[in-house]
């Protein structure tokens, strides 16, 4: 059962990371107010790296148990 939960959590984190990558890239489109998009860049980067760190910790903990 724990393996299924680990896989499901990993998939959710991967989807969030992919969403943040696409969102981060979308903030580089030309716009009239670059200051607003700078905040989105920081937000996407923080959330993306946070989920990536959680994914590494989750997989690392699972590998160490086996």
C-alpha cells in the first residue's frame, strides 16, 4: 500500500513541477508590465524547486528503505 501512495505522490509532484516549468517559460513572453511577471517567475521557481526537492526526498527515502 505504501508503494502505491509513494507512486501517486510522486506523480502529483511531477505534474506540479512540469506545470511550473511551463508557467515559468510563459512569463518570458513580451508584455507591457514586466514587474508583474517577475513576481510570477519567482513564484513558479519557488513552487517548482520545492516540489522537486520533495520528489527527491520522497524517492530517496523509498530507495533507502529497500
